[in-house]
C-alpha cells in the first residue's frame, strides 16, 4: 500500500502525462492545446453559447472569442443564431481535425488494453472514480473562480 504522498505523486505524474499527450496531439494536428480542449468540450457537451464555452474552458471573453474565431476559420465550429434568442449566438461543432483520430489512436489503443485487463468490477470502480473526480474538479474550479 502506498502512502498518501506516493499516491499523490503517482496521480500528479498521471495528470502530467495526460496533459503532455493532449498538447502533443494538438500540435500534431496544427492546433493549440486550448483549441483541442475546447473541441473536446464541444464534442462532449454539444453546442453552447460563447459564455458557456468561456466558463468551461476557464478563459475570459477576449481569448474565448479568438478561440472561436480560430476554430471557425479552421472549419471545426460555426456560429449560429440561438433558436431561443436571435440576439445570442451558439457555437456548434461541425468537424473534428482530420488527423485527430490517427494521432490519438496509439494512446487510445494502449489505454483500452490497460482498461480491458481489469475485471468488470474493477472497471466499474474506475469509471465511478472518473465521474466523481470530474465532478470534484469542476466544483473546485468553480470555487476558485469565485
């Protein structure tokens, strides 16, 4: 059994590796790390207002506008009028970077093999952890933003 310090260090190494891979994947697709992060958010959550995207990425208004401009220029998102309020704009995903699946395939395969090596019960614990930890991180981020 590891100590809390050892567990913390292992977890931090894991998070650093995930971030490193995300940045390397983004660069391989001619994107910035934040661009890929925003595309992932839109893929998971669907269309949203620029304000919602801003809140989910942690960016302020100006950088969010530039982010959306870059993604729109690259053909990954489009701005459409909100069906509820024509004065509002919705950002919706329209495409993924063509190279993204190819770039991420080796890591996805390795992670799939690792997860596939666990029993159904162990996977249930892992996925429970992922969901609960994601909620905890989002709530902590909200607390930090005040």
